[in-house]
C-alpha cells in the first residue's frame, strides 16, 4: 500500500470524524459509493485532485492540510523555483506540482502538470469542480475534452473554461505534454492583503555613546540597523572598559534606580557604582576569591548585586547567578556540577539555610548580604572599609569565562551555559535596537538576578547605551503595584515575559500611566496575539517580541524601525547568521517549519556561549560543523518574519498531521476565562498522538465538562479542526522550572 495514500487517507478520516460528518454525506458529495469513499480513507486508491479539492472544501481547510499535514502560512506571496512545488496526485500517471501551496487564502490553485504519453487509444477521464480552469501549454501537445467537444492544443496555446462542466485531457502527438494549470475557485473569501511597512527610525541623536567604541554599525536611509560588527581589545572587561569609562565620562548620570518593596528609593550614579564595585573587588579578594573561581550569586533584586557582579569581573572570577527559589537538592547539584568556590547570598527568608543544607560538608566561602549569620561574612558591614582603588590585573583575556548559567532544565538536569567576557557586547543590539533605550532614559526589565534575562535588561546593554536601569526589589509580583512604577519612576522602555503581561492585563491595564513609555518588548516564551492586542489597546504601543536563549543574546527580534506582526518573533538580528534547517541540515523554504540554527564557530560571535561546562558531548551535540542548533522550530514568512512553533521534541504528530503546540495555545488563550494553558501530545493507539490541553482558569471560573466542550468547539471553529484538543484537563497550576518555563515533559507523563 502506498504510504502517502495511507497518510492522506488517515488525515481525511481524522478531520471527518472530528467534524462528525457521516460517510454517507461524503460519498454523496463526491458522487461515489460509500465503499469507494472508504477505500480512499484506507489509502487503497489514488486520490484525484477533484476528490481532494471537494474534501478540503467540505472540511473548510486548505488542500495542503490533507496532502502534507501542514497548514499554509504565507499571506503575501509564494515563490516557487524551477522543479519546486508540492507533488499532488490528480490523475493516474500524471505528475502535478502545486506551485503555491504555502500561500494562505488562495483564490486559485496553480499547478505545473506533466501528462504522460500513453497511446492514441487512451481514454480521457472526466471530472468536474466548481469555478474555472486555465491551461497553458508549455511543451508537447494536449488533447482536451470539454463535455462532448474535443480540442487539440500545442505549445503556446491556452484555454479558459467553466470547470463545472465535465472535462479531462491526455497527452497527444507521441510524447509527454507539460502545461500550466490554474484552477480558480467558484466561491471563497478574497485573500487579505498584507502590507509591511518599515517605520522610519531617526538616526541616533548621538554617536559618542560608550557602545560606539566597540561597534561599527551600518544603517539604512531611515536610520535602521542593517549590519553590525563588534570589535574589542583582547583583554576586554566590562568593569574597566565600560563602567569605569562611564564613571569618567558621565560620573553624575544615573545608572541604577532601586526601590525596596515599600517603594523606598535609592539612586546610584555611574561614579558610585564604579567605586562600590572596586571596594567589593578588594573585599572579595581579601577573602581569597581569585581569577577563575566560580562564585554563586543568590541576590534576588538587591542593589548590592550591581556592586558585586562587576567586582567579580574585575577579579576575573566567574559569576554563577541562580534563583532564590532553589531547594537544598538544587544547591547540591549546582555546587557539585559547577565546582562552586564561594557563595554570596541574600540574608532574607530561608535562602541561607537551604544553601547550608545543600553544601553539607563541602568547604565553601559564604558571604551574606542584607543580614548577619554565624559562619558567614557580613558583606554590608565589611566591604565599605576596603579601598576604592583596584588596579587592573595583567593577563586577563576577553576569551576567559565570565559567567555560568544553569539552563532551564525543562527535559532533564540543567546544563551549565558558559559565556566569555565578550558576552556583554552581544547585548548592544538587545538594548539599542530591540529595547530601544536612550541615554538618560529609564529601562525596566522584570527579572530576578538569578536568570540571564536580568543581564539582557538590567546592566550590560543598557549601560553600554548610557541608560539607567530600574530595579524593584519586590517579594511577590502584583500587577497593580507594578503599574504604579511607570509614572512614579518615569519608565521609558519596558520588557517582560508574556506571563507578566497577562498578569498586568488581568489586573486591568487602565490603572497604568503609559504616557512616558516609548517601547515595550516581550520575550521568554511565545507571544499570544491576544496579549499583543490587549496591551496595544491600553498603551497604543505595539509589543516588540524577541527570541534568544541562555546560550545567546537576542537572535531574532522586532527591532527599531520594524512593524511587528502579532505573534511573530521578528527578523534575525544582524549580529547572527540565522537560518531554518530541516533534519538533514538543508535550508527550508518560506512557509515550511525548520529548526532555528546559527552559522558560527565557537568564539566567532559576541553573545554566543563558548560551550557547556564540563560537558563536551552536549556541546558537540548542539554545536557542530559550524552550526549551532537551538532546538527550537519556527517558520518564516515572505517578509522574512519568523513565527515560533515549539521545541523540536514538542511537535505533536497526530493522524499524519504535524501540530505545533503554540498555535493551539494561542487560540485557547483568546478565551476570557483562560489564565494559562499548555498543549502537549499524549499517546493514542489509533492516531499515534492526540492533542491534550492543560488549562488554568481565571479566578472564580469553575471547570466542568460543559466548559471543556466549549473550549473544544472554540478551537475547532478558530483553527484547522484536526488541531482541537481531544483531551482537556483543568489544573490549578502548570508545572514549571524555577525559571518559569513549562515542564511539558512532566505534562506528557500525566
């Protein structure tokens, strides 16, 4: 049995059963017997084009869904090169290449057809379909029958006819015939045109910012970034070459605005941060911390972090920031895997107790901030007594390890991502061209210092662009509380993950004063269009989505001057050579799903990690042959915008269809009573996998069988019906890593 016929038959049966259409209705629609129709579903007979066309029309899906198991994604144009196209079975022995299957909302189906020569006595098979058909002969001769009329056509001839009349054709003249066939729909919606306009971005008012010492930029006529080249001395060090230089250039400029959870405020300028970090460097050196030592930081959002991090840079020690939510077991794993020499931690809560329990008998230098504890050195009471002079050590290199970060660990134990001293320079694009920060502005990124997201938005890029960072040292996220900061602190640019935006929306965005806000970014997980629309309604700002990993800086983003498309990650950063590759390593076409990959070798690109610490196998698996594999998949539209699909191992394969969880989650999130959701594939003996949705409801909403059915009907009506969740489970919370990433592996095991 032809495997392709079987797959198409399985897809037809799947969507028919989802829509609860009787076999008798389909057989009547197609003008065949029920047994003949079932033979199609079983993959025992060829599916003619008219058969597929009528099935797709009845199911209200694109014919591409039935043939390939994927939805068309392009909305503007679809370019097909010579010998390209999607193979379609229409008539026995005929070769059909669909020339625009990746374009959505088509009013026409276009094919390059090759009819074989099978002798003068070959019978012409007739068929009908609504609309019109245009055929243009490219090579050879064609014998075409229209009702009871026969026409002979040669190269250069064309014909347009009402395809509702019986018609068919065969090659004539002793050789195959190649022709272009355009099938015009009899009815259907007109395509919605997509107009992509680049918003003009003024050229930077200043070209003497600190970051210009390390970056050569090429801008287009509107001042938008076209390319960037990073340059740096071989001993580049952010503490000396950026922070200290800012202290000389603009000593009184605000570097850090810090608020405690009662909104008590402290401002620090660049001169104060520089001096405090030198005292901290002397203090930590006296305690025995030296170049190459790995120092764990558990400092929440305490302002001392901005003294200690650059202090470690000065010494040449390796910073290892972690979340304050870690447990004893988490600490034990991290101490052992990273070879931690010292830990500097907050004295709040039970952090110190968990660290001591996790360390056990391990010799560990312990320093406490905002507190005192037996066996711990008191940072606040001791570091200020140290000298504010700290000479730059000799021998440090830009290629030395700067920091280590434990990955999210959504599928197993976290890996240790290691970055070099060039990493901060990779955030020039992040801050200048994505966050759109300005000198003298105030930027807020919502992130604990335990996550690399804080390095994306709380120090490196912002200070390179001479912008102040706002840090709110809260204990618990409250949307209404956060919203007061926009006016209170004069926030000009803002970045947060979608979850935080959803909380803000839940708490009513009308309470916020966004009048001073000039740019809003979003990253950390895929953006649902509904969140985009709600925030735009309240702020009149279009959220600029971006994509990156712990292993990189911003890889793909909606940069300054781009018009964002809701749900799209944007275009590749000029800093990276990005492409979408299939499993064999070949670039995929627009509209096709591929893995996001970066062409680079270790050490070539500022912002990329230098490897997984003490794990050469994991490094080689992700980064080989000059290509780094992100493990994330996306598709690219005709304008070069990338659209996230999911992790490679999260793709759901059901009845021959390939379903990305994010596209289903986006539809479910449109429902007003859904707070969060996650979609996974779970085993099914018949379909291989079925879609299951785990849903967290808003406060006051009760889960019920009726509500499950409502969710299922809504998804059927708002996306391809085969994507609807056959299983729905309401849960109080979704399992997440300490970094807030959903643990889909755990959900699949339930």
